[in-house]
């Protein structure tokens, strides 16, 4: 009997580490990472095509070609895209994956939302982010976008600018969605990966069908990839990124811009990372604490209780 494991995220839970240093080395498994699961036309269409454009024969052909193999499909974007889309492709992704891989087992790694969002912000600064970290979060319940220059004011969802929509980090609704379409949804915690790797590895081994310890040696490498920028780099990148649109019209200016960014990023990074203000932190704790408490009560096997302070309840 073969096994299909679909690793759906969350982002900033050592996904790159797993994709590069763990999954390709799992014995007797064939790993497909972002090169296939995000950038290949088959999976790109699976994630982003409207039903009226979607051709499911391509993903069904892919699944059929893998039917006699143990495979791992890893893409943290399977939880839905926040930027511009506000996670509105989340359900279609889950549904389409279930149609192609009905017997698959789902692997989801959670991380406390405040640390996760702060880490996402730090990574986004390496791209083009210019907003203050407190303004990086979109909260539809507040009709916050009265200052948006494009389009009508007071939109529930902002589809004109890139934000992380707070709704996408309600883990309970995400887990319920995947449990609707798949019989086996394994939910692990990033905090256990960092502080209790043996317990984390034991659960991974069971998911992959190993009776003997197998994954712990891979996890023990622990040199995490895509480390976040520190506060000094963050401040410099925010300023530099404001010139991106201007320099994009000149090859010379753009080369200078890229060189400046590289010089910022290659500096040794301190442990002081960008973080939300005390006011925003309190606001996020109140919001997520209620949701996380519901999740802990409904699915105690996940183990949020032992990290209740990290999950704000």
C-alpha cells in the first residue's frame, strides 16, 4: 500500500527546511516541492484557476502517474494566498487536492500567530514591503481601508494592496476544512519542532509509516533556512523599498538598488527581530486567544494546552 502525504503549511514553520533538508531524504518517498507544487502549470492552475477555467484532467494524470509510489507534496501556499486574494482560493485548493488524491494524509504545522506574522513581515521586507509592521495586518472587521487610494473606501477585503489578512490565521476553520475533505489530518506544532524535536519526529515517523525512529536524524540538522532580518536591517529595507518603483525604470538605478539591498541583507543578523507594538500585540492576543482556545477544546490531541501562553489563552 502506498502513501501520499500533502504538506500544506503553515508558512514560516520551517517549510523551506523541510522541503530542502528533510522531505527529499525520507526513505522510499519521492518528494515534490515548490518547483513542482507551486510553479508547475498543473499545480499553478489547481491553486488559482476559477472553476470555469479549471481542467482537472492534468492533476488527475499527475496523480495517476504517482499511484504506485510513496509521494510527498509540499506547498505552504495550499492554505490559501493572502496577498490580494484574502485566502479566497483556500477551499478550492482543498477540494481539488481531494479529488486527485482522495486517500492522502494531510500534514499541517502550526505556529503561534503573532510570531508567525512577524516572521512573514520580516521576510516580506526582503522583497518590497514598505509598511510598518503594525500596518502589515489587514483586519476586515474594522473596515480599516478608508485611506486606500485605489477603489472604493470601506471595503471588507482589500484587493488593491498586499496585506496579510488576519482571517487566514484562524487555524480552527482551516483544520475543519481539510478534515471535511480528508480522513487523516495530522496537525503538529512548530514550538514542538524547536523545543521537543524527538516528540515531533515520533509523530512524523507514524505519519510516514515508519515503525523505527527515522526522521529525527534529519530534524537534528536544525540549521533553519530563510532566517528573518533583524530590526536594523528591517528599518533600512523599509526605506530602501520605497524607491523600488522609481528605480525599476532604469537599469543602472535598479542595479544600484539591488546592490544596496544585498549589502543590507549580507550583514550579520542579531536576535532582535521586528515585532508588533504593545498595543497591536495586545489586540492580536485578544483576537487569536479566543480562536486558539476553541481549537484547543475541540482538538485537544494537537497539544495547544501545553503552549497555552504562546497561543494566548
